[in-house]
């Protein structure tokens, strides 16, 4: 009998997060101060993030213990299942062996609560009253609203305007978990008011929403800011995904030839691949391929440059060295809201520069075609972000059909698309535009990068 699912028990939940930084050939360079552009100190970050997270951000420890209180909450849905996509393999008539880690089983429906829970724990430990954040498609906001109420914290969510209107169900979920949600840009912050004064009809962007959330956090006593992707500590918290997957792949008797994931800020995919890329960094698996998949509407890894840039539009957050299309870049309103961030996790960018990972970008119609093929075979209707990963798996599986190779492919199925069905509807009606992105727009945005002294 075929086996479709590889399941771990609650006692198998990882006890430690894996910190890749001590194992990297070159670690990502430290952050710069948003105004002075000088090296940022932990003191500079203190008004923004809880202290424990600032320590994790710069930690040189390879293994960091997961607090029991965090593991206790993660057990509500973890360990998550690993699936063999046997029906999809048959549908694609490919000799490839396709596996996926299914993160859609969390209450908010994505990988994002893996870090939200940890961040809330440390915020509570520090005695904070609330956390402010931004959200694109609403997955991160949902994850934080879900987690804050479990720890008795308040939450304020700045939601990118286009998603606020395109995805009302996410807002309703956030409000059900007790969150206070406003469309961004809003009139509640100076950053928001400045943008609205110039362009009252703007569809918003994650960069703007981040500026608003940081401003809100530093101007309210007992509040700090919470970020759902990009920074080192978020990637760290997501490594539970890859730690579990390693055990599950062992149960299946396979080791991946190719790892695939979609990247917005890079957290879900890094969470899966970092515990595996350890084997490539130490030379034991030199041929492991790691494919980061982004949207052609926001191609930071494939068309951006590797440079210092602000993490947010109003230039109030840390300056990081990363692949960026520019902090002022406002991407086309593709449905994969979570892939519309101008930058990328500095850890992934450094690994790309050093040749340990690769990157590609897809247009949304091709992406939904692959997601539909997956849904018809495997049943799960995935998030538009995840659908980008599925398109890459689809292409690699068809390449195996051509070459006759039985490669082992593992991808991160980062979340369900139950609140994104309007996107599938638009695809069915052939109303989804494939945005042609003008090089000029990227060049314009790149002209505004900070001049950082090396
Ligand atoms: C937010 C989100 C993403 C993109 O963010 P990353 O930090 O790159 O993981 C991808 N998939 C889903 C389901 C998401 O909610």
C-alpha cells in the first residue's frame, strides 16, 4: 500500500531552533541606522523589538532552545504533516517523487504563527501591553491576532489597503481574534498621512504599512513592533518546519534533491530549507538545489540588486543589505499579497550571492494553472503565494518527465487559499492580468538607495 502522510507525534516537536548564521560562509552584514547609516546597536533596536528577539537576531549560537510555553502553543497544530503528492505525480506523469510540508493546518492557515507565538511569548515576558504590525494579504495579521490573545496582549494591525478591500474575510478573522485592524496608509500615523496627501487613491504597500506600525509602536507606551518575515529571528523561529521535515523525510526513506518554496520576505521557505542547507554548507550534500520562487511583479532576487536599503518606505526601520527593488517601489496589485515586499531576508540574499541557492520568478496566470492542477490531484487549494512554489515544482516535475530522472522534490506548502478564492475566480474568468514590469520603474526606485559607507 502506498503511504501518503508521514506524521510525527507531539513528543517529536523540535526542542531547539536552528540558527544558520554560525554555519554560513559569510554571514549577512549587520543593520545600519535608518538616519545616520552607522552600524546599528542593540540599543537602537530596543524601542522597536523585545530584548530577547534583539539578542536572537545577532546570536552566534547554532541551537537555541524553544521555551516550553512556546512549544505548548505550537502543539495545538504541530508537528505538521509531510505529504507524498503521489496523485499529482501520476497526473503529471512524472518519475519525480514530490513531497510537501503542509503548514495550512495551523488555526490561521499558514506557517506564520510559528514565529507569531514565539514573538508574543517574549513580548509578554518583557511585560509589554501590545504589539503593532503590518499585514499584506492578511495572513501575518491573522497569525499575530491569533497569538496575541493566547498571551493576553493587545494588537494593532495596519493592513495594506488593496488587501483590506480584496480580502475582507481576513479582516473579519483578525477581529474575531480581538485585533484592531485599519487600512494602510491610514490617517492614524504621520507616515500614513504623508502618503495619503500625495496619493489619496494609493493601493498601499507593505513598506508603507511597516512604517506606520513602527511609528505606532514607538509612540505608544508599552507597545513594540512585530514583524512576520525577513529578519533573522523570524527565519530562526520558522526552522521548526525544516527540523520536522528532516525527520519525516527520513521516515519516508528519501533525501531531497531539490527544495522549493515561495519567497515574499523569505520566512516560510527559509524555515524549510535552512535545516537542510546545513548539509550543503558543511559539504556533505554539495548537489542539493534550493529554488526560491518569487512573483514577476516584485522580483527582488531575480531583478533587484544586492545593496543596503531601508526595510520600509518611510525610512524609519533598519537598513539591511539585501536584494531589493527599492523601498519606494510599489508593486502591481497581484493576488499574492505576501510576495509584494520590495526586499528579501538578508540570510537568503547572502546565500544567493554565495551561490548556495537559486531564484526564479513567475507570472500569476502560469502560477494559478499549476495550483489548479495540484488542487485537482491533491485536493488542497493553496494560497496564491504558495502557488508560486507549486509552479516551480510543476516545471521541475515536467523536466524529470523529459529526462526520465526520478528526482526527489520537497516543497513548503505554506498555507491554504480559502480566503483567496476570488483570485481563483479571476483566473477562471481569464481576468487575471500578467503584469509586464517596466525596468524603468525598478531603476527609479533603485536610484533612491542609501549611500552606505563600507
Ligand atoms: C506570508 C506568506 C508567504 C510569504 O512570506 P514569507 O515570509 O516569504 O514566507 C507565503 N505563503 C503564505 C501562505 C503566506 O501567508
